[in-house]
């Protein structure tokens, strides 16, 4: 049964800050007719160095705020929050569908390189939980997974030093242990396990060479969202122009400035609503 | 009138995270007989990219927590919190003396290089407020002050890549606009306007050369605390060994690991009390 009122609701997208805007961008490309409501928890960014208990509390508050505004599906556009809190959010928000960024990336890596070796680049918290290893090995028991925390790459992406010798040096330092003796990575895929890292894709490519596949969970997550909308018959039916609404818990002017790089389009501080969760 | 009960109370030290441990270390050297109570607001670190309203709220909550535990003086061991909230904290906590890290550094720079030019390295929030320029020019109207935001250096110090070519490259990128044509900085002093930056002192020295004075507000703040204790007759009189107590709002294990670098001594997660403010 299609309920037109539900179908008109936006897709809620939540991240610790601006990183999830790479997922928002992929959603707009994949689902150009959908309303989107984005919440960046910029007052408490970054999540990657915080404890599971704090991350879970923050994620629940953010999800609750979006649910009260009215959404038809929630995307956790943050690998750390997905690794820590996806199960709890799915339980608490049911029957609202909740899609995380982690499983779609794991699924894509396994499909493209079965029985392969995978290198996951992520935050400290995501690596500590070993969430990617579990997700990949649940799909492909013979896959070999290594996880590398790359904390400084989050600040680097936010600073906007992209395509830059300093960025290459930082990326090289993190990837060095995983490069083979004749250069090139030992892994078949390199998974961008943090939504900030697609901005550093070109540096990562330069460091790892041409052989390894780079898996960007933004586009794989957008495809997973599309499948879920279809399964639940939740696609938007109206042909009027879709709305994009941006919320932040702190600093709209910084959000706008940094957000422009992630969304690759103009964002003004006036477009961003400050919310207290 | 000396009240022995007050004199026995610890000095409270508050920072957004681990950076203030450089100030704690200087306090222990300057005042080896004092009890010290340190609170790192690691659940909400970093402050440097957040709005003044949020920073003020966080600082008031932290100060209130320390006051309730009992302290005889409060040190705001965070340049950002000092720049944003010192006046408000002094007003709200009076008659408890509150010492910030900013004014002692400004005072030292002006005393050492009168009518000089000064380059302040700080977080985005500190630079946006121009607090160093105001403090320096209030003491020396003919001083010339430039402020450079160096956000990535905070994450760099926390990652522990010290004395490292990547650190040198990052420091060079920020300082490049301020280096003279025949190398060496145009400024007479370089002020470390963030408590994380003393860890990067050797990289900064390599980049700026030998000419400019590096002003580290940790030691100047410790001297200011000593003066205040003497003025108020608040020095500890007992000869028993002093206590050091560490509190954090999140992640004791990360606090311990990163804190070791800042304090330059062993810190165990078991020594850190987790508090909810």
C-alpha cells in the first residue's frame, strides 16, 4: 500500500559534521527527485576519537531530532556512527528503515574482488571496533581485511588541502606499511571507510598506484538507499522540484565554507538552520 | 588572613582535551608543592572550530564542575576558551581567581620585544576573535601583530607525528606567508597560541630558523599563577606530597595514550576519572 504522505517525506541524512555531505551528493545524483534533510552534528565533531557510549548517545539524539521533523528513511552518513550505533538505531527507530554507510561499501568490495584482500582506511573508533572486518568476512569468509586508522586525514580534508604535496605526504605515511615491495598496494581494494576521505581520493590514488580498486561508500550507500525505497515502495511520486534542507548543531559559517568542498556547490550560511539537539 | 583550608585546595586546570597538559607540566615544575586537579573536556574536543556560544557554554560547565569539587584558583589552559570566555568566567566565578593562557603569553612577547612584530599561531576560533592582537596592542600600541590559524597542527600534535618530515611540511605550509625573502620569519616573536603547539616546537624552530623568539604560554602562565597565589596568600603550606588528579569527559584510554606525550610521563587509563558535565 503506497501512502502518498510518507512518500513525500524527505530522506534524513545524519553525520558528525560535513563529511556526510559526500553521501548527500551521491544521493542527489542517484535519487534526483527526493527531498533531503541533512543534519551535521558540528557541535560535537569529530566522533572518530570518542568513546562508543558517547557516539551512541549523540547518534540517538540526532536520529530522534530528524524523526520528529518527519523522514521516511534515515541514512547514517558517518562510518564511525554506523560502526558503533547502527544496530541500536535500527532497533530504536523501527519500522523506519535505517541505512548505514558501512555495509554497502563492504558488499561492493566483496562483489568486485571475491576472496580478495582489502585495506580499510577509517577513524580510530571505526578501526577499534573492527566493524569492516566483521562485515566483509560475514559476506566472504576467505577475504583478508586490514584496517588502518587515519585520524589526521579527517582534519586534512576539512582544511581543504586537497591535491597537495602535504596531503600526499600524510596519505603516504598512513599507507606506507601496506604498500608492496615493488610499490603498489598489497590489497586488491582500498575502502574509504570515512566519509571525509573521498575528498582525498586523488592523493590516495597517487600513493597506491593504478592497481587497487578504490571503494567509495558514498555511491554504494546511495544505491542501497534506492533499493530500500523500492522495496518499501517509498519513492517520491510528485514531479515538483525537490527540497534540500541543511541543519547543523554549531557554526553555520564554518559548515557553509567547508561544506562547499564536500558538496561541490555553493552553500551559504543563511541556508543552514542551527538546531539544538 | 591565611585560611589553611583554602590553601590546601588544588589548583583547577581546564582544557578542551589533552593540550592543556603542557600547561599542567609547567605548573608542576613552577609550583611543585601544589595539588593539581585537571579536567579535559575530551567529549567535545576540539573547541577551535566551534562557535563562541558553544565554547562559552562548555567552559562554564567545566569550571562549575571544578568549583564544586573545591579549587582555590582556576587556570583556563586552552587558548580558545580563554579568548572566548575568560571575562565571563572571571565574572561568574568571582572571587575565585581565574587565570587564562593568553595574557601571560602576550605580556612575555611584549616585554621581550617591545615595539616588535609578533606572529600568533592559533586555532580558527582564537584567530577569528583577534584576542591576541587586542591583548598585545593593549600593552604595546606600536606592536605589529599577525595571526595565523593552524587547525591541522592540533590533530598533528594529537597524532604524535613530532620531529617528523610530515610535521615540518605542515608547519612550513602555515608559516610560508610569514617567512622573509632571505628565509627567517619577518616577526620578532612567534607565539604558540594553542596549548597543543609546544609539542611541535622543534618543527616550528626548523621552519622559522634561529632568529625569532618562540613564546610558549605554558611557562608564562605558570609564572602568572605563582604571582596570583602569592598576591592572594594562597600557596599551599603543608609539606606532604602533592596530589595530581586527572578527569576527562570521554575516552580515558585515548586520554592516557595521547596525554603521555604532552605530560612527558607515564599516564594510565586507570588514573583518569571519567566525569559527566
